[in-house]
C-alpha cells in the first residue's frame, strides 16, 4: 500500500441547519446548531484514514480548544498528526456552514492558522517517496505549489482538489508550471468552469471541460457532478462517466472530501484510475446521508456494505 500525505486545512465547522439561506440584509432562524471537525484537508485525511489508508497530515491549528478537538478527530481516524503544528497567538481555522433541507450548503471560511502554513514550513522528510499527495486550496497557493514540487521530487502522485474555487488572482498564478506538477485535478462543476471557462450543465459539457483540463497539463481530468456522479478522462483521451448513486441526501458538506479519500485509497491499493473514481463516487454518496463534515465520513466496513 502506498502512503498518503495530506497537506491542507483544518477547521472547526459551525453548522447551522436552516429552512433556507438568508437574502442580503435578512435574518432567518436556524432549526439547529452543531460543532463538527472539518476543513478540506483534515476531512480528506480522515476520509482516507477511515477507508483504510496509511495517512499523515501536514497543517496548522491554534492552541485553542478547537485545535485540540481537530487533532483528536484525526488521531481517532488513524491519521498521523505529528506534522500538524500548534501556533500561539492565532485561532484555529473556522467555517460557518448553512445547510438547507436536501443537503445543499453555503460556507464562509476564516483561515486562521491555515493561512500561516508557509512554503518554508514544508519539510522534505514529510513527503514519502512513491506516495500519494492530496492538496486543496484552503492554504496559501505558494504553499500548495511548494508541496507539489517536493512531491514530484519524491515520485509521488499528486492530486489537487481546486476547492474552494480560486479567485481571479489565485487563478492567474496557476500557470503551466503549476499544472505541470499536478497529476490529477478533481473540480466540481463550478470549479471546472473557473479553471476551463466552460459552463458544466450536462454530460457533453462535462466532457468538454474534462478535455480542457488535460490541456492545462495534468495527466487525468475529473469533473464531479454531484448527484449525477463523476466523469473522468485520462491522458490518452479515454473517458468514463460513473453514474451517481441514489441516496436521500442530508448534508453535502464533505462529499467532495469523501470522494478524495476514496480516490486516494483506491490508488494506494493499486486500483486503476476509473476504478478509483468509482471508489470515490461511492464514498461521496454515502457521506451525504449523514450530517456534519467529519462525522459523515464512512469507515471501510460501512463503505463496503453500502456498495454491496
């Protein structure tokens, strides 16, 4: 089994269940409130750890109670946290999540300690030769690029989840030299549009966007389609649509992170690209049936039972 390294964010999620999100200037009453460990990086590490991967994480939290809770959640999910540093004088990252009936969500993120993870903080020894690297965009982009450089020098497979969708300034920095370091990019429909300029509304437009992703310089392009599943294409132009799995969605907050964990674990166990997409698709669908970010992420036995 190939080791998996996640370099990314750790957030405490403040989750508000609402009938609908407020309009500008409007106040709505929440139906319920909860705290749940989250952050796209930590979520992906937990997802991979629970699915049986050999996982380590690099990131930053504060010295507050939220930071301690996030470290405990990672450790309980079999993730090595020895390279997650606690910083004095800065808060742990936070995310305010509004969840509507049917599972759709809106999220506001405060970077906190995540914004302090610099390229100089990354250590070559944390990057396992021949392993798999998972990255997202909730840490500074220069740090993401340095992680990619270190990973490629170690012969690692690099997977970028371009979420949250990069703004104009970030996108301008994601040039050919950036994507040359990325083996696989896994946007959802909105993120695919930001990267390719193609509005993804159906399978033909998803395929067009996936082909455009290859033109960026990556070896594999993926477009996540929510309840419609996922479409993937390899460097030879072979593509496949993996259909969505019908579920009664409760909360879609960490579905993309569950997908990333399933994808990485499948690759670590020697599965091919399209089979790995199926693993991720199944993990993502299962995660939407439960509320919260990390609380929704399935263990291997649950994942196996769901697919049987």
